[in-house]
């Protein structure tokens, strides 16, 4: 990176702190149904070896283990891994969770039948490396499946809104590029024999008002919590107003609650058989 751009280790440490900020476990509760549907559609068979990359608190790993898969989950944030372990213990599920980096996985080559990531690996600062690692650890003929927020949709626009108030590190591509089919095909061009993509609509449903939703995310969603901490008081209120306007514009509820549609790109790739 040129000029005064931070080095990759500095970027990664910032990223780790971002996802450890707030409490993503609270956010995850409201999108668990996204993960349940994602795993159900993959038709997971008992005994398959599955890796959940950037697993967070286990939203994909938990239903995959319930379906009988042998599951490993990795994430860069220690506190999220601890929450995932607690969830697995509570359900009596034998899932191996560990702190690891999506760009340099500690897993051996071809170790998994299925590699998944939902709203996770898309945030790796060097997407080509994350893509190569997912391919490497997937067995020949195995499946790589991702759910990536799309640009020019509700979440993609929210990323841009936050970035206008608190710009991301120089040189890091937008995570929402993982939601662009052409970009995905470029990043997953090596070692892949088949790749299919399609947009999927999901619902954010909160039993409280838009201002309360924005405050909920300010407290618990790491990227907003960290952006908020960087801003002066007047800048914080500007960010709050813009976030409330964004949620209000997309809110379909009329009863004081909040219901917003968002779109992710479903990516399903097959590793080339050898």
C-alpha cells in the first residue's frame, strides 16, 4: 500500500477489535433465521465435514451440527468464538471452534466437504487470499457456499453511509464487492469447476421502532460502535440521523415496529475434481 496507508497487520488488528466491539451475539439473534434457511437449502448430510469461515457466534455452525455434520468454526474475534462454544455446549453439540484468520487458515488442504461463510469472509481485507484459502481447504468435488451482502441494496447502502462518516482504511476493498457476481467469478476462478449465484431476499424484523433499532446497532454492532467512537458529538448525531433516515425509508412496518428487506448474493461453487 502506498503513502500513509496502514500495513496489513494494523488493518487486521483494527478489524479484530471492530468485531470484538459491541456484542455481535445480540445482532446474530435477529438474523439466525437467515442462517437456518441457508443451511437447510444446502441439504447437509450427516457425517459431512463442514468448515464455517468467519463463524461469529455460530449461526451457521449450530444448525449444520444439528443436521449431523462434523463442524469446525473459525473467527478472528476471540469473544465471538467463546460465545459460539457456549451455544454449542448449551445444545449438547460437538463443534470445534477456534480463533483463526480467513486469509491464512490453519486447516489442512482438502480437509472439508463443504466450506461456508455467511456475512463473514466477505470482510477479509484481502479477498483474493480468503477465496484461495476457502478453495484450498475444500476437497476436490466439494462445495463452497457464501452469503454476501450485495452493493446497491439496503446493507450495501448502509456500508456506504457509515463509510462517509467514518472512512474505512485506505486500500481495503468494499466488502459488498463480494455481492457482485462478476467480482465473485473473478475471485473464485481458480480451482472451481462450477459456480452459481443468485440474489436472495431476507427480512430484518425488530419489535421496536426505527430509532430504537439504530440505537440497538450503535451499542451492539461493532462497525457502528467503532465508527461512533471515532466521531465528535455533532458528527455522531449526523450519523444517527442518516441511519434513522435510511431505516425509515426502507421500513415496511406500520405498527411502530421495524421490518426491512435486504438482499444477499448466494454463491455456490464446486471445487474442481482431481
